[in-house]
């Protein structure tokens, strides 16, 4: 944990490997462990300054990213790296992100904001990055080069109120 | 004792989106020629900063809106049915099926229901963990089903991620086709004479391909088990 992180707000993101259980059953533990190692390598390479892997949770990772726009760019880069990586080509990764002020517990992050980010990744599809409206509020959309497609109010298990979610993608340059 | 139906009508400008939230119970929205949003049952209506918000507490939410209205629905359970002609349609439900008759674009997500989209002019995205997905026609599609089948009648560019169900896709034009399936067969039909770039891999099934390789778009299929068929119509 960095000194700047203590008590600060920031982006909490979860990564999740879709179909990891089936992959492990089909290919065995050794290949599954190799994929998890590759996932961690790709994530570390994509993280912007000040961001960190908080912890590993099964086949997913909890990430802390202190700034919204770099966080989004990094997570989209990450999805591109997974899609283009030959070693990780069996991975269908998805990411859910929420902006909040989670409670620090040692190096760990806990609390409602972390739980919400975990629920958001459950809604995401393979290769997708979904984020809550609270992340969007901290984005500079005029310069971030990202397109946000609203999914509307989403009811999530254990979360008292519906949360407006967005699907993030890069703005595509017109062909030609 | 007869209960009087309470209808709420809100005049709207064109392109005003409606957002519907329902804790439980079904949701039915119909896009039809009219210039107001009419809530026929089940919801409290509020004009929000960027659209009309309809909040259902329990029971069925039924509403009618102008043709081409963008509709965003989030609910916990119960089927969601979008009738008539709508704009960009977004539906997320934890359980329950999703049906869309006609929309400009679709994003449909359910944890444990089926998804059926009849006609989507633009991009059709859909994902379900335990149900099947059926799309009649779409401009393009991006679909994921963990354990059910995926069937697309007519589409341009398409990406499908399937777990254990079969995949059937009808391609209408030269475009990228990208299908990954863990188990279950994959069938792609293409117009006669189309010569796409072909990349077909299966670990334990047979591969049948009726068309020659060329530069008319691309077809990439990866199946861990199950046969792959690329057939001319």
C-alpha cells in the first residue's frame, strides 16, 4: 500500500477469467496455474503508476487504481493484451470497475465499494469492461478517447439499490 | 371489489430514453406510434435529468412509448418483453427470459434465462449463463452463452463465445466471423460463392467446409470438441 492510497478514493477493479473451471477440468492443474501466472504478468505490465494488485481471488484479481482515466485505459489495454497473447489465448477475461473509498485492512481493501465492484464483474461478458456511474463521474470523456455505452440501471445481488452501469470501449477511428 | 387501473401518461420529446427498474415481476414495454409514455401498471413514474424513470415495486410493469425510444431495463427476476419497434434496448436481469421484437440495437444480459431477439438493425449483444440465445436477424452480433445453444439466423460480423451448447450462425455478407466453443457443434452457413478466409480448428471433432478460401471476410472457428461445418446456402 502506498502512502497516497491511505483514506483516498480511487478505482476498484476485479478481473475474472470466464470458463476457468472448465479449462482446468479439461487441461489440468499445471496448465491452469501457468495461465494464472500469465494473467498476473499481463496485469502487472498494464498497470499505470500508483496502481497495484491488491490480492488474488481464485482465478481473478482485485486491483486498486488511483486515477479514473488511466485506470480505464489500463484495463482496456489489459483486455487487448489477453486477446492478443498466444500463451493466454484460452482466457476469456472480463473486468468490473467501481469508484469509491474502500476501507484498508493491512494491504487488503474491504467494504461496500469492493463488494460492488465484484458484483459488476459478474455482469460483464467475455472480453468486456463494465464500470459504474461513479467511475464515469471522474472521467474526462472529452480527452479519454473512450466510448461509454449505458446499460441502464442494473439490479445486483446483495446491493440494495440499482446501479447504472456502462460498457467501455475505445472510440474507433473512421476507416480510410 | 373491482380495482380501477391507474394509468400514468407523460408527454415526451423524441429520443427521451426510459429507464425501468423492477425488483420482481415481469416487464413489458411496447414501442408504438404515440407521443407519450403511458405506464399501464406496476410502476411509479418520474421525469429524471436524462429520461423517464419507471420504478416497479412488485408485480408486472407495463408501459407504452413512442416508436424508436431507447429503453433500459434492470430487474431482479421475471421475464422482460420488448414489443413493437424500439431504439437502443438494454436489458439486464438476474433471472428470467428476455424477448425483443424489433430494436435499433440490443444489449441483453440474463444469468439464468433465454434471450430471443427477432430483428436488430445494428449491433446485438447478448449473454446468458444457463439459457439459450436466438437471434433472427442482426446487423452484427456479439453473443456469449455458458451452457445453452446459440442460433443466429442472418447476421454480418459476428462473435460467439459458447460453453457447452451448439452454435448455428447464418452469415449474409463478407464480414469477420469469430466463434469459440468449448463443446458442442458449430455450423456456419454462408451465401453460395462466398470465399472467406478460413481458420477452422477442432481438437476432437470433424471439419466440413463447402467453400473455398479467399478474401471475402473471414471465418475463424475454434471448437474444443464437436464438429465444425461451414456450409453454402
